C-alpha cells in the first residue's frame, strides 16, 4: 500500500509542470525517475540516498540517470506527495531558482 501517494501540482491553467517535464524526457529517464518516485510512495519516510529534505517543508527525490542527475521536488499536503518541480541538476547544489519555484508552488497549495 502506498504510504504517500504522489500527485502533480497544477497551475491555475491546468498545466502540470512536473508531468510535462517528465514527458519531455527520454523513456529510459522517465522510467528511472518514476521508479524512484514509486519507491518513496511505498517506503515513506525514506532517507538518503533516494530522498532528502531541502528544508522549509520541501523534499527531493534524487534520481541518477545516465551521466546526469535529476531531481523531483515535492512537499507533503494532506497525506500526499505533491510533485512541485522537476529538473536536471547542473551543479552540486540545488540552485536557488529551482528551490524558489518549488517554494512558490508549495505556498499556492498550502
């Protein structure tokens, strides 16, 4: 049974940024990220190396792709994992811009 079912954050326009980001990736990349999200859904609470707190109520699912690193940032709202933002990581630290996008979206649902 899923302990923390995943859902997608939706903009007022109905667009789901994380779903759209996932669709833009290759089938192999989508599979890896999807499996990682599923692992968090079933094994929550789960720690490193798969999942890490970013503070302020934000968490990241950490996916290793071939030669790249992906992150899906989520918050927990009413017992659900709400996927707020997804990106391919370019540097060691999560960029303030990526973090701010996720924080802004989290504030819209809380």
